[in-house]
C-alpha cells in the first residue's frame, strides 16, 4: 500500500475508512479510554479531506459510518447475526453527506477563514447525524460520541449546560482542530484558536455553570439477583429477588425505596394476587416501598391484549396504582419495524417474535408513607431499559417534578459484552444533564447510582454480583440550563448548516455569468462561430 492516503487506491481507502470509523469505540466502556475520543476521528477526517472527488468523499463517509455503527453495536452480533451488518450499512448512509462536508471545508489548502468555518460546520454536521439516528425507529441514541465522556468532570458540567449534544459538539470540534493542525500548516493558527475555544468552553462550564442546590437525599436499595436461567426462570428470579430484599432489614435503617430490575416480575399482578400479596408483605417487612418491573401479558380484558413492560410501585398494602408502561421500545429486541417487510430477521437472530405494547405517557410517581410511619411524598421518575439513552425523557420527568430518576434494565442477553457497562454509564449523563440523582437497577449488572452531578454515589454492582445493596443518594433542587433550555446545541448546529448551505448557494449564483455577457467566439483554423472544434 502506498504511503500517503491521497495516493492510495480506492480499495485501500475504503478499508481504511471502515477501520477509521470504528476507532471511536475505544472511548466507550469497557475500554473507557475517554481521551481517545479527542483524536479518534482524526484518521477518518484526514482520509476524507484527501478524497479525490466529492463523490468519493460521500462513499468514504458511508464506509466510515458502517465501521462506527458496527463497532459501537458489535455486542448485538449474537442476537442479530448478519442483520447487524445490514443495519450498519443502512445507518452508515447518514455519514455520507458528512464525508462530503469534511472534504468541502478542509480539503486542499484551506484558508484561515475556511479553516475557522470547518471548526463549526464539521461538528454541526456530525451533530445532525446524531440527531437523525437518535430517532427511536432508527435504533435510538446509543453510542452518541459525547456519551463516551460519562466520567469526565468537565464534560459532565458541559452536559448540564447543553446535554450530551454539547459534549459531542465539543469533542468533534477538538478532532477537527487536531486534524487541521496535523495536515494543513497554513491553518494551524485557526486550529489552535479552535482548541483554545474548546478548552475555554469546558473550563467555563466547570467553573460557572449553575448547579442545583443540595436537598435532602434518599436511601435507595438496589436488588440484583444475578443470572437465573433454565426452566421456570421467572419464578425463581422472583424468589431470589424476594430473598435478597429481606436481607435489607439487617442493613441498618430502612431504605426510602427498593428498586428491582427490568422484567423482575414475570406475571401480571392482577392475575397473580399471590405475587402482589408477597410484594406487599415484603414492603412491610423492609419498611420501604418497592419499585418492581412487570414483563407479562396484560390480563385485563378491557385493555388491548399483549405484553407491556411496566414499572409498578408497591407499598405495604400492595400495588399503589402507580404504573408506568414503557413507551420507547428496542427495535428488533421488543418489536420488529415494518414486520411484514423485515420479519425475516426473526429467522436469523433473536429478534422479537411478538411486538410489545407501548405506553402512552411518562409518569411521575409519589412514594407512599413507609410502614413504620416514616415520611413519604418523594417523587420519582421511572424509565425502562434503553429509555435511559434518551435525554428528552429524563428532562421531561424532571420538569414534571421528579426528584429521583430510576432506570430499570436487564442486559443478561449480553452479559459478557461491553453492553452492561455502556448502559450503566448513560445514567451518569442523565443525572448531570438534569441535576437529579439517577439509579440504574439491573437484574444481572451493571447496577449503579449517580449523584446530581453525574458522579458515582457508591461502587457499582458488577455482572458477577448477586446482592442487595443500599446507597446514600444525595438530593438536589432547582434546574440545570439543559432542563431549562433543552436541545439548544442541536438547533444551533442546524442553523449553522443552513447558513453554510445558503452561503454556498449564494456563491454559486454569483459565479454564474450574467445573460448576454458570455463573450465573443474566437475563430481558429479548426473551428468557427458556426462550427465548434471537436
């Protein structure tokens, strides 16, 4: 293979694009090389800026997008098999225009002005891609580049200002500046200015971003039964969760809330009053309400037949009536999009054989008074499984008054992959964005609790644990800038792209010759005004 990317053959450039697009995965858990995110896009950027044509940049943007999506979601391979590559190829198309945009703004020898424009336009283009692919029907916002900075203090402060979107924007801007610094000597002053601006933004957020004031905290217990397989696993998982919960009575003062993971109850409590009674008795014995998760067919004849995944609050007298049905379902895992067209995915992997039912609205629950007469009234906002990846859902719950965010999850299908740690890390971002503590409770790990600043409130429970643990969770009041103003970085990025398109269109219009001023034909020995040369 020749030494310089500009002289590589199309085949080698294509291979390089796939591998370059995959590099950012190293910044996510489990590798968690957070610093890699600041340079992981540089090889891909350098490749795109040397693309011989705009069409080739489109292709290499697409190929890099395939590499990125396949790497970030590689743990789905046992479930989706070859269909994962189909999904990566389709979603990778979103990066094709971004590839063209990179070449347009950084290709050749960009002037200082064009280099400065690239520092804004390239990150904005990336953010537009993240926005589109964050739609639930396209798989949701798993693997947003900003999410790789989940345990970096300044990045968490940035998230409190503009959500994970602002973190992604800054990370891509840093990569763009580094690429210009390496490859374009004339643009180095602009690149250095961009790096200084990014550092200033992070430092300013760290120093001055308003943080919600402290408030009384909560004692929250997480029950993680561990892997329970084989026949009647749902019943045995319930039994194991029940036994672990009873141990909480020996762990000091009663908790304010006990949280079980997703699918922790495998039967509709309306059809199984014996299970509802056992849960009520458990609440009385422990002195705290329980938040369990029911994954079962609806037994209510008045409602639609089917399976919901529901967070159900249980007090000393049994279910309180507070129930949240999961609204955003995992494509292929809980429903098959366009099943008539894509139903064949069930024959090549573990795609959902039956579509789950969707909930209708978010719910903020009020904790009942404890059986020992302790104070109730604290408000919690439940989420189920990959709903914790959506910044808008946690923001809505906090705006509706939630004091604690609770995500119930189960990743046992991916127990030995990077998925459990990646999923748990999302709770840190949601906590930092909203200024509210967040609990991530799973059946088999990783379970974790984060304070309102996104920092851990205690050691996480790994995938090798089967236990019940109590966490002292700090509280907070007030609102963050993200809760107040929402996804403003996204709207800013879209405005930048609109302005860039308008400017490019204006230049093209101005470059066209005016009518009637095309100039006079030149006669030659081989051509005349009436007969152009061949």
